């Protein structure tokens, strides 16, 4: 969601983080859990706390009542 909001492509984010662009897709689909280092890099890239990007509990779907 952060990547889409900021208009960043998977390839751009991957290059900034030093990972393969497919890794970003795996992360977004929940098919891959990042290392702590990568999680912190992603949070730093978007200038948000790591909890905004990663959580142990699923995020509510957009538009759902909370």
C-alpha cells in the first residue's frame, strides 16, 4: 500500500533496497518474511515505524469498519 501510494514501482523499491524486484512481490503477497534488516530498511525507505509496514496481526482490509 505504501509503495502504491507513493507511486514507487517494485523495481524502484528493489533497487533502493538492494534486492531483486520479485522479492518485493513476494513480500507484498505475504509469501516471504523479510529479515529484520530488510524490514528496517523498508520502514526507513518509507520514513515510517517498522510496525506500519509489518505486524504479527493481519491489517484490516481497506474500507472495512474498525
